[in-house]
C-alpha cells in the first residue's frame, strides 16, 4: 500500500485556497477607513460619502449616546472582565433589557455579545435533533449557523414564498417533535419585508413557533416592527445598526428568556459587553422610544431614490442594485469610489450566485443633495438598467 500523500504546508494550502477564491471573485479585503463627520469617511486620503453603513439614525455619533458611553467608560472601565453569568450585570444591563422588552412588547429581554451571537445561541437552544427548523433562503448566515448547531433538520423555503413554506410544513412538520420558523423582518441584503400575517397563520395551522430577526427594522420601520410584534414568539435583534452601538438581544416571554439565559451557549461562554457599549445602547433605545430621532428619514430617502431611478418602491432604508457577477460588482464599486461614494460590493456567498450587488443604505445623516448625487451617479453607470 502506498503511504498517504503528506499534507501541504499550512501556508501552501492557504495560498492554494486563495487562488480558488480569486478565480471566483470572492477575495475579501479589509480597507483602512476612518469615520469623518456625519456620513463621510476617509479612505486612501479621500473623503467618501458612505452609503453602505447601517447606522440608519446616525446614533453612533449622537452627543447623548457618546456622552453616556464616555461616562460609563470612566466609571466602570474599558472591559467587562468576565461572562455576565460569572460576575453579574454591569449597571446599565437591567435598564437596557427592560427598555428592549418594552420596545418589542414582550415580558423580558436578554442582551448578547452581538446580533450574530444572539441568533446563534437562540436558534441553537430552541431546537434539537428531533425538531425541524424552517428557514427563509435569504435569512442571515447566523440563523443558518444556529440552525445547524441545533442538530434539528433544517428545511429552507424560497424567499418570502408562503406557498412553498406551507408545502414544506405539510411534508416535514408531522415527523418532527417541534417546529421553528425562522425569518427576518427586513431582509438585510434585499430590503424587503416578511409577510407576517401569512406567517402567523401558518405557524398557527402547523403548530410552529416563529422567530424573527429585526436587525434592520429597529427604529426605522415602525410598521414592520408592529406586524412582527403581532406574529412572532421570539424577536432577535442588534444594537449594532440603528442603535449605533454594539451587541445583540432576544426578546420573548419571561420563561423563554430565563431558559435561554441558562442554555444559550453564546451567552454563557462569552464575556459581557463593555459597560460603555451597554450604556450607549440604552441611551439609543431611549432616544428612539422618545421619538427624538429622525426615524422616518432613511425610508423617505430610499423612497425618493427608487422613484427617481424608476426602481420598485423601497420598503425599507435598504435598496439593492443587482449587478450580476462578482467581478462586475467589484468594478462597479471601485468606479463609484472614484466618484467619492462608498458603496460596497456584496458578493456570494453573502448573496445568491449571480446576484452580486451594490447595497445602498440611507441614513438620517445624509442630506437630500447627497441622495440626489448618488441617484445621478447610479443613473449614469453602464451596468445600471431598470
Ligand atoms: C447584521 C445582522 C446580524 C448580526 O448582528 P451583529 O450585531 O452585527 O452581529 C444578524 N442578523 C441580521 C439580519 C443582520 O443584518
């Protein structure tokens, strides 16, 4: 018998893998970028208008949010030091969790290290090997990762296709002990919205629980949040987008949150958030609840933008401009950067093959002139067709 071929060196293996990614236009790079004023950033010595961020309300720069974070930093230090399960809650956690529960109309809430960790830990804890998870094809990677970790059967339904979901429920629900339907309120890469009325009907008819991720709805799509409130059993979200801070959360009935507190591994085995981050999240949620933000503006800008360009009307502050191939999308992004606009190319596997895109997001900090400038620029791009 021949001896097995020895492995290449780790370095050679990684280099060969990178060649493969290069051939597919899938290499990812991290570029040094410094926040400037408002929505502008500095990159490579140039000032760019950022149309790719998720700081929809500009709260990451709000003086009250920054102020409370500075205060917490001075009083309580830079880091949390241990898991909350070990050393307890820093001062702002209880108020933040109460505010989040009130916001989503649930009894309780639990804050996790990030939105990714909240989804991962929640979905993985709520289902097991005898269960089935029905997951929208375009749901965020962290929901899929959580579903895989749970050991449950994972069944993907076509994006927002309720007839397909119903068909799959008929086929797969009867054999399973429990069923979870997992979706997103506002889809992160497409900006469209889950059909909550139909989801509520299906979960009722097929004895399933509904988990929805409202990462991109928080604070900027109140109607969507209201519909989600009526339909979902569990709300997952993040403080990293419209709330301008960092951290994820889950909101649900008290017992559900207590159960997750004792079983979600991404909560148990990870250090708590820095106190300044928790404080910033709290103040941001308060500002949103008190209506002290320009909540309607991002969606208004998105609506103007889609109207000017003859695109389907925006349903959220996210507008996808599908280019097609990964390399084309990267070229398109670079051409726009030359014009002073930061619009990142979103490529597979983040989005399905053949749908690489520029994903435009609007912030309350943009000016109308900046939105007009972007629409004009997009209109003149060779790849742009309605
Ligand atoms: C951004 C995002 C997350 C992850 O949240 P982080 O706080 O950035 O980890 C989860 N779900 C969706 C839908 C998202 O868009």
